C-alpha cells in the first residue's frame, strides 16, 4: 500500500474528527452514516488505486476507526470499508469475471453496497468453518449456518468462507436476498450492533472467489488494526468522561478528583491509552511499509489494546459509582463495545496463541545474543 | 432445596436470569415454613436463634444449590433494627409481615448527593404534630417498585456533625406523595429506582429508636452483615459454572478446558475462593469464642466482591469464542448455542455486567480500603 504522508494524515484526521463530532452522524442510522462516509470518499481507503480506490494504508483506516470508536458510532466500516474492500479488490485477479467484481467495488465506493462479513470464520481456524460448499465448480451449492456475520442485517451481499468436499476452504460471495439465504431477524450482539446468524439452505446463487490467500491475510491485518484503533477511541472517550466526572462530582465536601487513589486510577487508565496509541501507530507504520514483522506487531496491538480497553471501561464504571451502572450513561455502552472488540476473532487468547507461533526475532540488531545458548539442550535432561 | 425449590426458579438462578417478584416471595414463604427464612432472628421475635456459624452454613448451602438471593431489605436489614431498637408496637406492626414474606421492603439510604458520603443525606423530616413531613429523594433503591415499605435515613434536625441529626424512619410506599421512577441498569433490566418524597406524612410511631440516632442504627446494620458479605456460596456456584462452561464442546470446537491456560485460571480462582472461605471461617470461630473481630471483617466484602467479579469475567471469557453474541449457560444442543438473539440480557453477560456493582454498593472497594488502611496502619 502506498499510504498517506504525515501532513495528509493530519488533514485527514481533522476532517474525520469534524465529521463524527460536528455533523449529525450521532443521530443517523448505520447505513446513512456509511453513505456520508462514502460521499466524503472514505469508503475506498482500503481499495487500490488501480481499482479506483484511495489506497491510503492502515494509518488512515486507523484514524477512521478511532474516531468512530470515540463517538461510539455504528457503520459498516470494518465489514465493508475494510474487509470486503480488500478481499474483493484482490479477488479480481483470481475470478473468471473480474468486471463483475469491479462493478461491485464501484458500488462499495459510492456507498450503494454494504457487504456483511463472517469475520470469525473468515479469519479463524479453517477447521471450524461451519458452511459447506457442494455441487460442482459451475453450479456450487451452499449449505449451513454461520453464527456471526457482521452487518448482515443491512447488507446487500455476504462474504463467507465455506468448506468444500476436499476439505479446502472457498471464499464465497452471496447476494443477501438470494434464494436459500435466511438472515436471523434480530442482532445477537451485546453491543447492540448488527451481527446476525445466517442460514444457507441449498443456496445456488454463489460466486466463488477462490481459496483464502494473501487477501485474507491482509484483510485480517487491517481488521485487527481497525479494532485496535477503535479501542483507542473508546479509551479516549472514557478517560475524558471519567476525568471530567471526578472533577465535578463531590463527596465528603471535595471533588472526587482530590482522592489520591482515584488520581492513580486515572493515571493507569491514561497509561493504557498512551501505550495503545504508540503501539497501534507503530503497527500501522510497520504494516504500511510492507515489513515481514507486520503480523507480529498487529497481534501485539490487538491483544494489548483489547485488554486495555476492557480495563479502562471497567474502571470507568467503578469510578462513576452508581451512575456508571445505568443504561442511560454512555459508559456502559462503551464497556459493551469494548467487550465485543476483545471477544472478536477468537479473543485475546487467540492473539497470544498466534503470537507465540510467530517466528522469533531478535529485539535489536540481526541476531539474538542468547539464541545459541537457548537452543542448546540441557545435558542434565537428555 | 432439592424437594422444595421450584424448578423454574432454580433454572433461572442457574442461568443467571432475573426473577419476578412472585418467584422471590414464593421461595421466601417456602423457607418460612421451616422457620429458615428468619432463622437468624432471635427466638424471642420468632426466629430460630441461629449462631453466625449456623447462618453461614445455611446461606452458603442454599446459594450453592441455586437458591435465589434472599432479598435482605426486610428480613435482614429492617427487621434486626426494628427488633433491636424499635418499640413493641413497631415489632407487632412490622415483623409478622416480614417473616411471612408478605411485605416487601426497600432500603432508602443513598441519595444523589450522598453516596459514599452517606452522612450527607438531605432528605428532610419536619415535625408536624404527631407526624413527620418527609421531603426529598432516594436513589439506586433496589426493587423499590415492588416495595410496600421503605426504611430511610432522614435528616430530622440540623447539626454541626453530618452524622448527627439523622433519624431512621419507616415509610409506607402507598403514602400520598411517594413516587417511584425506574432506572434501567447496564444489563438492560429494571432493578433500580429513584424514590421521591413530596411532603409525605409519616406518623411519629414509624420513627425507630431515638430521633437523631439513625446513623448509629445504620452502622449497627453494616457490622452485623460483614461476614456474610463474602458470599462464598454464590461464588462457589459461579465457579462451578465456569468449570461447566469450559468443559462443554463449543459446536465443532473442542472444550476450552482442554487448554492448559483455562484449567490454570480456574485453579487459581479456586485457590483464592478457598482463601476467602478460610478467612471467613477463621473470623467466625473467633466470633464464636467471643473474641472481638474488629474492622478487619470488612475485608471479606472487599475480597469477596472483587473475586466474584473475576469469576464472572472468567465465565464471560469462556463464551467469547464467537464474539459475544451469546448468552447462555449449559445448552449445547442448538446449532450455535452462542447465538441466542433474544437472550443477551440474561445469563452470563448480564451477570458480569450487573456484577460490576458489587464493588460499588455496600461500601465501595475504595471506601473499604480507606477504612481498612486505618486499622492496618495502627497495628
Ligand atoms: C446496583 C446497585 C444497587 C444499589 N442498591 C441500593 C439500595 O437498595 N439502597 C440504597 O440506599 N443504595 C443502593 N445503592 C447505592 C450505593 O450504596 C451507592 O452507589 C454507593 O454508596 C456509592 O455511592 P455513589 O454511587 O454515589 O458513588 P460515589 O460515592 O460518587 O463514588 C464514585 C467513585 O468514587 C470513589 N470514592 C468515593 N469516595 C472516595 C474516597 N473518599 N476515597 C477514594 N475513593 C472514593 C468510589 O469508590 C467510586 O469509585 C445501590 C447501588 C448500586 C450500584
């Protein structure tokens, strides 16, 4: 990816921030917000220039995600603007009818098409893919139930992986109103966002985009960074609200902010936010530079930020006391979103498991000083 | 428990779903058939005169076996104050309906301006002949919408020290001028309320003990409740739930319990719960032998509430694997047991969310540490 330079990023940051805070985005439906995002041209950040997109790199994606997080806005950005954009863009090279995909991407860019994405199965262990693709190569048939398809309720198309007879995985694109597709009527996600279970019964209107490939890996990287950045936005909002609350809430004749334990808590919350900012910024740079260290940095970012945002949200509830427990205050809604961010893609445990499987790298320089001694078996145990 | 706890009630408790009022009352009445509902009351007022140890055994046993929370406001909060500090008329008027489970009570302590700083209450009582005219409001009042009566701390006299001048008054919720506004909490349910008193007339006969001594009675209550606040029985049940959750296969995925990290996490929680239980037993035996246990007993609420949150968090993490679309305990029959659209409010997630309050009410963790720090520094 080419990416935006520093000053372009700063200008972009400013316009995104203005969009989420000054406009009427807070009162609009997810689809209306998405239309405004598209009108501003930000729906094609992840699409290559060759396909008519902005190809702006993960730093720009992170800016949008962070601002959406801070304003707690729901819009199909990670499904359509990140994952589907990357997968469809790169699929053009492997399908028989690239014009069809190009036309669809065009509609993604204009905001006319939203794509629901089965993120858990797309980026999880292929052994746990629930859908089956039968029939023949010319006439595929899709069956099964996918439990966690984000934005399926407002989607025009669905992006789902399916297991084929030979055990390999095929990435499938299905029109959401095709025969044999049933989308659960209600969202099941605790943050109230659009996440549906989708059932496929003998669905024949399936376009196969080929096997999972670099596109899926790239989309997974961008998605993890977007979630990390969203977590930063949530921490920023919570830290601001909690700090302000402690300054105005008085007990024992003084503002709560006078109590040193609470000051220390606020400091810990700020440290979580600051470290997350630094990590995600670095990870985006590493990814945009095309480094082979990308996946490792991305896993570190998501696991750190997901843990941090949950801690910050739980502390925000605690420091607000009784009002923090109400549905009326935004704090609880941020907490629920924070929980979902941490639970997606198999959760933090899965990030850490994958991280432990990444190739070991020296911290500094080209070699690790202890490498030799570490791989030496202990003679006592041989 | 096995014979008499209604199956639907037990099922709801095990699934972490809130109960309806009638389900609570039904259970209170069943327990009362054996006198167990008021087992901790002295025999002179119709109880069984249980020792703290007997009560500890009873409560842990029933909560571990899926008993609903015995709503304490009447039977455990109001009643002891009434039978310890009230007069015969008050005992005769209020205790029978509490014991039979017919009267539902609420606790009117907190106000918007008086949370951790409880002595700062501003709800006022002004004498008018043989009545008190009460004005002000109470907040976070659990199940006030079901209540027949509320006990409130009310400022009946101006004084230099905020703790002085407070009185303990029993107010009929049906009195003209009382209104209840619901507060929906983080789990999407209505447990909490704000209660408004607009010149509510309450007979002087409803003021317990001496006028202006309400703070002392409220304190007395807190001291009575310290050891049970550890809630070991409920934690034990919840820890078993974690074990059950990680033992069950997740669709086509193997159980989480097969991962070393999970068995270790559960083992660690078991270690901590056993330490808490031991500390409570240690204090109970000291108390039994007449030794003064002191403020250190409030560590049980502190440690217990924080541990219960970690147990709830473990349950939550155990249902993480398809995002948090799930909210169910113990059903692996569905295609995707985790996707139960209509149920997010209930069960594991609801319990985790509402459980965040355990470190806020009944003396927040910060306030408990403040109190304990004095004792620790004095050693
Ligand atoms: C679910 C729930 C049920 C409840 N049920 C009832 C009920 O039935 N009846 C009733 O009367 N009340 C009830 N309460 C109220 C409860 O007792 C209060 O919420 C509690 O006393 C805290 O007060 P607050 O909410 O005003 O928080 P605040 O006192 O404003 O505290 C906010 C934060 O500041 C911290 N803090 C406050 N003072 C200090 C200090 N000196 N040093 C360090 N930190 C400090 C607190 O620990 C907390 O983290 C309930 C509350 C909840 C959440």
